C-alpha cells in the first residue's frame, strides 16, 4: 500500500514539473520619443540572453503574448525622454 502511494506521489510530481511553464518580460530598443516609434511586426524584443525576436517570430516559436505596454524612460544621457515597448510572453 505504501509503495502505491509513493509511486502515485512520484508520478504526480513528475507530471507537475512536465507542465511547468515559462514566462519572460521582453523589451524593444529605446528610441527618442520624438522618433514616433510605433509597435509593428518588425519590432525586435529582447527577452533573455537566449530569447529574442519579433512578435511573429516569438508566436511561431510557441510563445503566447500576454500583455503589451508602452513605456517611457527618462535617461539622463538622452536629450529627450525615450520610449520603448515591453511585453510579457509565456509558454504553458
């Protein structure tokens, strides 16, 4: 009886780890706010050292786009504020 419980617990733990998902916050390259940067299918996002691409490329790799933000960054080195897009991607 204890062996069955132990095997069932082990199987549950293994199946739970097999379905664990991944998620990343990705950012486009900041541009001066005066450049009129808009989100497009050509916008490149960097999510991690090993994950980057455009929205169509990320979707083709199985990443779901969860949310998209437009952010403003006031960089002391830039003459005007910079704008970039940030998105959250996940794989179930």
